[in-house]
């Protein structure tokens, strides 16, 4: 069906990725640190949004546990890249126990380990909770994320308790973040466009019909949930290395809320939507910081208003749900065909 | 542990349990009717406490009047939230309203941060509430007696409304079958608004008593009591008012006693409720007292 | 009747929901290659029988055999793997997916590759998916839906949705097909086409078919043998002529009309 354009699409995609790399190379050399930080956040938020979209948008499992998986990924990877000397210094309350005190791994392996640890936890959580559906699943996964947070606060010999980890090596530069982002995107595009992806959507659309079609819906829900957890762990690992400081408080429900917001705004069940959503929401969130910073207009001084950013942000989510539930993309995906036909139609109109 | 200590803990548990129970009732009533976890419910609890605080400290209202006004105002907030954020989504997929509710919750909390600032405010308590009563070796605050008593009276009042009045009848009927009730000429939206109002009033009452018991208020004070009260509602069988109260008591008892008997666990206190929730959902997804719903193919 | 070995056999199947005995002592034996019917007034327990056979409900008592092998209590996806496919009384398509995707999902149960293979671009998996797509297209062509392959299934007209649901069931490569009121909501001409269609897929796909139907013309037109269920009890069986003239059957249906008119 789509063979005639396959080569063209491959060329265009390669060109687009090349263009992105050129842009990143340029940005890395010419933009200030703050702007580069925003670019990095877009990549990491994309990974997080794509993974939640796989779980909720494509498989229909309303999960509110993303912050928990991110926490696992962040801690595992950070413990592997922190130098032993640094670990000795920051664990003031209780020393870090063996073997974590000596374990070391290169950044790529550390991030991967973070992802696998999160996936493993996802698997362990999935087997009991995925028997639930709808809102109960949401509240149970939220519960798990909170339990993880409480455990991390108390497991001082491993996590350094409420103090968290400081001075995590800042390896997560623009190349790592976008590399992982592209890898995630590639993996999920291949997955979603395969018949296995169709099966996930079938489970979302009508679980009973899916079971009658011979699909072991429980098994594939577990698989989808664990893959989502894996990439959430990757995202958490990168995030930790980007901001270099983590503590259990950081991984609260608010973090999950941000990712949920991106997924809903971008469009549930659209990978394209999650990417666009990440860019839009990340930039918006950064831009909204101005309402929390003091402003001077001439001789006029306005104090920043703490909390105002989230007020606007949550209001936005409510408005999207009320007036544009399908978000930016709905369930549609970007394709070269639609882009080209849009351009040529635009040309004809003129 | 001595018997005296145990009894003292029991009173603490009773207080905490009644406060959870009062919040849980709002969750259970709304879920019973709309199948919606009203995430913003815990924030109404917070608003109730702040309204009284402002009534008493800023406008120098007498306590009694401030409390009544605060409860009424919170009830109004509850119904307004339903009108704006939930009612337009009645025909949407069920999770949409839930996402809206999560949005409303963050909205109220952060608006609280903007308006009330993030600094915890100490709560002034009338002396007679906190004058320790000595019963032999047992030392308890008058609050520990008053809170359960008020909670009990409120629940009785609510049960009277639900089981003995016409709107109550409509409420019960909606929770069984919303469409049929509508066809019978009941103004469903009004009854739902009433449900939100009543639930919010109880949450506000709980918030006010919470502020007196643990005399500090801040914009996020409703988050954990909210989650826990929802869990209490599930524990008691969602949809059942008595169940919500019993679930609240049980959760209060577990939290206080677990820490009392195993002080090493005190750091994990906030996790108990969630562990309990997961165990309950796995063993008996309809709660301890709920009835079984078969999936029809 | 006993010329061919039975494909499906139920032995004393009974199910109770609380106090209600929805089906009791249900015994049928469906010969290989036949088209047979299950009829009865509304609420008689016909769909419940389908749900028991396909593993959605566990019978309180009794056993179900597919080609002599017990399948009682297997979960629905295992039952489908064993070779039983079904449609639903209220059509249940994957409404956000295209017609082609719906059929490919039906083919998944026979797919050998694993979920992690597509992202890793394993060649055998890519090949299998291509074949699956081609088989699905061929199947759609053979049921006359080929032109609609790219449409979102919810956009299809009612009759085409019914047809697609059958095509999707066929994609699971069943031995035994259960159709729950396939002619519901169809006009006489559509029903006639459906009858031809059912007969055709029996031969083309080497199937045995059990259908529930209210439209007597369809039932009498395609079924070789009919069972009649009333209040969960089998009250009659036989060929169409025997059923048409059976006083018990007439009574059961008249009873229904009387209550409907009351
Ligand atoms: N899951 C269930 N729980 C309780 N009762 C059920 C269930 N499924 C079916 N029934 C009851 O069994 C009876 C038969 O229903 P059904 O098999 O759908 O009838 P029909 O012959 O019209 O297809 C009905 O009274 C129905 O209410
Ligand atoms: Mg039926």
C-alpha cells in the first residue's frame, strides 16, 4: 500500500534528522546555557510523555505512577555515575552500603540500568494492579509512586534519605538527551506501527472484543506498562544527570501531573502529539516563570507571585479537557504524505 | 505499652479517624453518583480551614459565626467546581472528568499559594479546647472528645437527610440509576449540586477541626488527608456513607497504632494508607462492604 | 445427525447468577461442517451460552468440548487459540482503528513473532507482518470490504460493520464460528445477502457455524438444525420444518408476544 513512497519517506526522514542534528550542533555552540537547558528539557519531557502515552494513550491504562518510575531510574543511574569519593562525602547521615558504594558504570550503561530497574519495578507493580481498570488503576499506581517516595526517604543507607544526592556528574548533554529521545521515538514508532501496536490499541478500544480475538490482554497490558516504565526510568536518569541534584520530594505527584499535561495537550494516542506537546508545554512552563519573578516597569516594581505559574498551568489543563479534549493532534500522526498534500493543496488554493 | 498509653492512643486514633471519615463521606457520595474520584475534595478541606482562619483573625468574627460562614462558603466552592469543571464532562469518557479534577486540585492548591502564601500559619485555639483533662493517668485534650462527638452528630444529620428527606431519596435513586431518575422528573443536576455541597461542607468541618487539632495551616494541607480519606472510602466500600466513616476510623486506628507499637515505622506512616489501598483493591476490589459488580459481555 | 463427528459438544452446562439460573442442563452437539441455530425469546439465555462456550463465563456445572477436547474454564483468548471465534450481539469493533487494522488484530493470535521484534527490525518478523497484511487484505477482498480497508471502522455503515466483525473473526482462523444475531437491524435484502454470505464462508473457510438469530427467515433459510431455548432450558430441537410446527416453540414465542403486548 505505501511502498511507492517508502523510499521518498526514508530520504525525507533522514534529512529531517540530519537537520535536527545540525540545529542542535549550532544551538550547542551559539545559544546561552538557559536556552540549551530548555532544549534539553524538551528532549527529556518527550521521552517521558511518549512513555506515558504508550501506557495511557495507546493501551488505555490510566496510570499516575510515572514519578515513581522516574525516581527509580534517577537513583539507580545516579548511584552508578557518582564517583565513590563523592558518594562518601554526601552520605553524611549513614554511609552508603556496599556494593552501591563502589559500583561504577559509564553513563550509557548507567542510564540503561536505570531504565531496566524501572521496567522491573513496573513488571512487579503491573502484575497485581493491572487487574484493575480505569480510575482505580490510576489511584493504585499513584499509591505505588507515593510508596516509592516514602521508601526512598527512609532508606537512608542507599538513597541518602531526605537529603538526596548532590553533585551528580552532568553528563546529560544535548547529544545524550536527543540521542535517547530519538531512540525512544524510533522504538515506539516501530512498535506502534506493528501489529503489536494494533493489539495495544485494540485493548484500549474494546478489551472484551480483544480477548475474544485471542489476545491475552493481561499479558500485553503488562508488557506495555513495563515498556512505559522503562522509558520513564530512562527519562528520570537523564533528568537527574541534567539537574545534578535529586531528592525524594522532587518525585511527587506534581511531576506526574506535568507529564500527564503534556500527553493530554499533545493528544492521547499520538506520538507526534507527545513530541509537539513536550516542546509547547516545556517552553510555556519556562516562559511562565516570568509571573513568579519580580518585574520592574519603569519606576513600577511588581513582586513575583509564587504559585501563579502552576495556577495558569492547571487552568490550562482544565480548559483543554473542557474545550479541546483531543488536544493538539487527537489520534493523528505526522506523515510526509499529509504534509506534502497540505503544501500542494495550499499551492492550488493560491 | 501501658494501658493508659494505649487508651490515649485510642483517643488520638478516634479523632484522626473521625476527621478522615468526614472527608471520606464526600468522596463516597460523589463516587456513588458520578463514578468520579473528586481529586479536589481534599482542597475543600484546606479551604474550610483557611476561611475560618481569615474569619477569626482578619474580620474578628466570633468563632461560631466564622465556622458557619466557612462551612457554607466551602459548600458553595464544592458546587461551583462541579458546575464549571465536571458537569460539562458528564457525557465524556469517565477519565476526562478525573483529569479535570486533578487540574482543579492543582489549581486550588496553587491559588492558595498565591493568595495565602506558602508560609504555614499558626492557628489560634481558644484555651478551653486545649486545657488538658486528667483522668487518672490519662491525659486528653477536650478536642479529643469534641471532634468525634461533632463528627458523629454530623454523620447522623447527613444520614437523616439521605434517608428521611425527598432530596435524599433522589440522591439514592440517582446513585442506582441516573437515567431512570432523570426520566422520573427529578432535577438530576440540582441533586448532584446538593451532593457536592453536602460533601464539601463535611470536608470543611473536618478541615476546621483538623486545624484546631494540629494547629497549623498551609495550602497543601489537604493533599494527604485527601488521598487517605479516599482510601478510607474505598476501604469502607465506595458509595456507602456508614462505610466511609468506618473506613476512616479504621485507617486512623491503623496509622496511630502501627506507629505507637512500632516506632521504627514512623517514617513510613504516609505509606500505610497506600499499601492498605493496594491490598484492598487486590483482595476485594469493591471494598470491605461494597457489593460485587459483574462485567456484562 | 451423527454422520459427522461433533465439532462442539456441551454436556449438562448450567450457570447461575446469584439466584437466577440463566441456563440449565444445556446439551448440544454440533456436527462438523454444519450451520446450526440457537433461537428463543429475549432473555432466554442464548448469549449466555455463547459466553460460556467462548470462556467469558465459567459454567456452574457441566463441560464444553471442542473436537472432543475439554475447553471448560479456559480464558477467552485460549478458547480463541483453540479455534473458536465469535461476533457480538452489539457489534464490538475496534472503533478507532481502520478496517484493515481490525482484521490484522484478528490475525494476531496466529502470529509467531514477539513484541520486541518490530523495534529491532528482525527480518522474520517484518516478513511475517507483511504476509499478515496481505492475508488480511485478501480476506477483506473476499468479503467485499477491500475498498474500505483504509477507512476508520466506526465510519462504516451498519451492514459493513457486521460484515467486518465476521471478517475479523475469520482472521483468527477458526474451526467453529459463533454469530450472535448477525441479521439484527438489517432490511430483507441485506438479510438475504447475509444468508448467502454465511453459506459461502462455511465452504470457503471450512467452518462449522452456530448462530443466534431472531429473524426466522434467516434461521429457517440457513440452519440445518435448530435448538430452542426458553428460560434457559432447551425445549425443542430439530430441522427447520420440525421447529416450525412444534407446539412448544410456538407457545414460547406466543408467550413472549403476550408479555410484550401487555
Ligand atoms: N453477568 C450476568 N449477571 C447476571 N445476570 C446475567 C448475566 N448475564 C446474563 N444474565 C441474565 O441471564 C439471562 C439471559 O440473558 P441472555 O443470555 O443475554 O439472553 P438472550 O437469550 O436474549 O441472549 C437474562 O435474564 C440476563 O439478565
Ligand atoms: Mg442475546
